[in-house]
C-alpha cells in the first residue's frame, strides 16, 4: 500500500462529493435556492459515502413490471429449446 498524504484523501473525497452533488442538482432537479433544506444540499459531506440509487419505475422498469433481463431471457429460451428437443426426439 502506498503512503498517501492527507491532501490526496481530501482531494478524492472532494471529487466524489462534487460528482454526486452534480447528480443531485441536475438529475434529481434540486437547486440551492429551491430545496435548501435537503440534507445533501445543506451538508454535502454526507455524499462522501452515500449511494445515489434510484428505484423509480422509470429507472427500474424491468424490476417493476417483471420483465426479464436479456441474458436471463436468452438462457431460458435455450433451456426451453433443449426441453423441446429432449421430449420430441
């Protein structure tokens, strides 16, 4: 493990906080003037370890409407094909 200075860790923390703060401001639509009471805006240090997961129906369409992912669908199709071949031969 490399010996890194405090300034390196401060820089990395500040970089991740700023990236997540931009996501909060532009993707979630929160601004300083409008939603100054939101904890991520008033205390941006909370974003250093926060996960910005979104579970809305628009972002997790497959999950909410039980649509299988493409890799799962292809595997089930192959399994169905093998079953048909086995029973019809």
